[in-house]
C-alpha cells in the first residue's frame, strides 16, 4: 500500500512540474517579439486555463500592432475576468482602429462586469462608427434603462 501511495505522490509531483513548465512557456510566449501564431496560441491557452499569471502580458498585448494578437489578447482577458484588465479594455473599446477588436473589448468588459466600463459604453455609443457595435451598445443601454 505504501508503494502505491509513493508512486501516486511521485506521479502527482511530475504532473505538477510539467504543468508549471507549460505555464512558464506559454506566459513567455505572450511577448510582442514572438511570432503572431505563437502569441495567439499562448493567449488562447491563457483564456482556456483562466491563467491570472498571464494578465500583465496580455494587457500589454492589447496595444500590439497586429489585429489578431490584440483580438485574442482581449478575448483572453475577458475569459480570465479580472478587474485589473478593465482600463486597458476600456481604452480598446474607445480607441482601437479595428471594429472586430472593439467589439471583442465590449464583450470582454461585459464579461468582467466592472462599473468602470459603464461610462465608457456610453461614450462609445456616441462615438462608434461601426453600425453593429453602435446598435449593440444602444440595445445594452435600452435594456439597462428597462426599455
């Protein structure tokens, strides 16, 4: 019986070390100097694992020059759901040049649910140029007002 317990403990230790190295590797890949495909895969991994250790790097990637990197980073931040990301996401809602990225940022802020996003949604509703996003923000506002 002691052998089985020892073997199980050893296997658990190996699994823990393996997961830790996977986490370190994926977080290291959340770097602007890394190729787009690798960064996106790491962002998607962070989203799936809801890895809070990746927050700081994902927040930096919200301003990356590559649309797909910004998109996946924003989606990951929404899935992780930490208030620490709200300011960066609010900035993306208002300022990102890509409408798909702006829409993802709106959804990410909704998922997080911070009250800091409410005035940003109001501002975005007035300044948004994409009719789909503008309509979505209007419907959110109407629903909040009970219409």
